[in-house]
């Protein structure tokens, strides 16, 4: 029940600033896709007491609940991606002029959480240039693509966790940034409200400059 309430509230917030688009049915479908894209990701950030309740509800231990939630979310992501693939094949990217705001961001979230960023990045770049998507989202996908390629990101939007020599356990950090001294200027120009330091804190990471040689 709490999960359904959380999803409903998320969808209401998503619709709060919605405009009347040319394709209302596609907008409605994208609103639903966005809600379920975020549902279990939100639960993964839930406080320990809520996670304990979730673990009991799913019949797993507290240590297993994150894996359980990710398994569910992974299946949702696969289903969402197949649907978005079909929409793009028929209509192109469902951007601002077709579905209004904020539904124009829904397909982006599905792609960003998929393994098809390299395939769709040219389309996302074009959507950004045409004003169908905010440039900050284009920047975020560019950064994730660069991180996946083992290259320095530009806007400092992506963090990751992994083991590091001399450090016990797993360390989370902001992926290496090209010209880190100018990153906050670039972030502001791209439309981000937070500095790289503030964004790191939002992700639960203490920001420090990391080089590619450290992560390689």
C-alpha cells in the first residue's frame, strides 16, 4: 500500500506542471512510465525502518532487500525500454512539442537507465538542439556515456562506487572530470542549479577530485 501511495504522489508531482500537449494519450502513457521508472529507485533510498518493513513484506532479510528491489526495477526497466523503443521507431523522440512538459523527459529517463545510451545519444543530442529536451539532460547522458567509455566526464554529473587500493570496502566518488576547475561554470551554463560539490552531497558522496589513473 505504501508503495502505491508513493507512486501516486510521484505521479501527481510529475503532473503538477504539465501543459496540454498535442498527443494527450502518449503524454498519459509517458507519465505512467516515468512513475514506475522511479518507484523502486525511490524505495532503495528509503530509511532503514521502511526497508525493514519492505524486507518483511517480500520475505527476505534486510541485507537482501536492495537486491530484491533492484531485481524488480530491472524487469520494469526492460519493459519500459521495449515500449520506448517502439514509440521512438514510430514517432521519433517524444519531446516537448509532442507531449508537453514534464512528460518530454520520461523517455530520457528510461534511456538513461538502460544499456542503449550509445545507440540513442545522437537522437538525444538532436532533441536538445531543437529544444525538445533541456540541455542539462543531454549533458547528463553525455557524462554517463563518457563514464561508460572510461573517459573523463564534462559536467560532473555521474558518481560511482568501487573498491580502491589502500581503502577497505567500497568507496563512492564523482567520476573523473575533464578540467575540474571549470566544471561549476560549465554546469551553470548547462542549466544545473547545484555546484558539483552540492550535487555530490545530494548523491551521498563527499566530493574530491579523482583522476583516470586512480580509477584505472
